[in-house]
C-alpha cells in the first residue's frame, strides 16, 4: 500500500463521519453550537467592538472566542452566513486532528501502526460525535494534538520549537477553558517522566521540556487572571483540585512503573492481562449505570455505554502496544 493511502483513508473516514450529521439535518450539530455561531454573527455586525462586552455577546463563549473569530473571518472570506459556514468548516477542522495524530504516532512508531491507530481514532464514536459539532472543543482538539506533536518533535530547532509552541499555546488558551489544563497535566507528566529517566541513566536533565510546559502554564494563567476569569462559570473547590491531583498522581505512578519495570516476554501472561483489563473496565462501565461509584456521583443512563465503548476496546490495544514498544 502506498504511504499516501495511509493518510488519506483515515482522513476521509473522519470527514464523512463528522460532516454526516450536519448534511443530514441541514443544521449545526449539537445544541452548544448556537452560541459560538451567534457570537460570530455579532462580531460581523458590531465590529469594531470589545469582545468582552457581555451586553453584546453571551457572557461565556466570548471569553474563549477563537472559534467565533475564525467563523466570522471564514464567513467574510467565503460570503457564507456564519450558520452555514461554521456548520461545514468546524467539523473539517475537527477532522484535521486525525492528520496530526497520524504524524504524532508515526514519529513514535511507523506508518503502518500510525495508519491502524488513525483508523481507530477517526472512527471512535465519542471523538467523532464531539468533533462533528460547532463547539469550542472541536476547534481545540487539533490544537491540543499539535501542541503535543511540537513538544515531542526531536528535530525542530529549539528556537523554532519554542516559537511554534508559544503560538499554539496562545491559540489553545483562546479556544477552550479546560483543554489547556489537560494539556498542562499531560506535558508536565511527560517532562517529569523524562527527567526521572535521564536521572536513572545519568543524563543531562531535560530543562527545555519544563520551559515549554511553563510557556503554556504562563499563557493560560495570565489570560485567566486578566480576562477569562469573568467567564469561568465552573466553581472549583480545593476538594476538586485534590481529587484531580490524586487521579493524576495515580496514573503517573502506574505509567512510570510500567515503563521502568523489567519486561518478561510471556504471551499467555499478556493475553490474561488483556482479558482481565477488559473485564475490569467493562465492569466499572456497567456499574456506573447501576450504582454511583462514589458518594455524590450520578448514576449514568445506559446510552452512555456507547460513549465509553471505544475506551474499553482500546485497553487491550494499549497493553499490546506496551509489549510492542518494549
């Protein structure tokens, strides 16, 4: 198979699945789509205006206005109304995440593995569902993956890498309120894991990783403190931060253990671990629809199983991938 096919097939699948809902209905997908579209219309109507004016805009999405700004510019360039233009172009942007993901996996493995991983990612229901919508998350997803690709790319000149990382950090910060937090946690974990690995091997510390991570942290913090805190409607208590931190620490500790422990090649053991992981994940998924796992947790409706199914399938692939990587 020619290598360009490896990229084309996942991208076409991604485009079809993400554009299908809006082409069938003729309307923007997701009820969350209407606010960014309306803000784009208001930008076109009132510009020049202050985007933080809550009397003009909705008082929430205008504090993370990247998709509305893009929608307004796209509408001016193409002559389409924001409702029409953004309904078509935002799912296309969401599909671009597959290209970035392909490049990222190919950098770590090879073209064939990247092709298979991209097919799974392009067709995973939960990702296809969310990135078919005209939302901040759809616009943020490729930026998030691009940030990760820049961070992990080993051959870019460091000045160019820092510049690209800074520009992408600003774009991501302007796009969504929670995605930068997820990116910070992931990038800091990677930087810390590399530091531990370098220390074990008596190599020089990876200071540049922490510099890049600090660029995103600084960008997000300054933007939040000086502007976006007004629109941040989600109250986060100390208990919430401790809960998030505990999950991060547990996941990081488990990942470090799996990376550094000696690997024994036993096929039967791998099969048993894969089947056990599937059983545990499926059990927890089922339990969330029957009883709350923790006090205060909701009991989820059964159709949520459809959202989680791709992650259950991914677990044995992660285990097999770990074996391959070792």
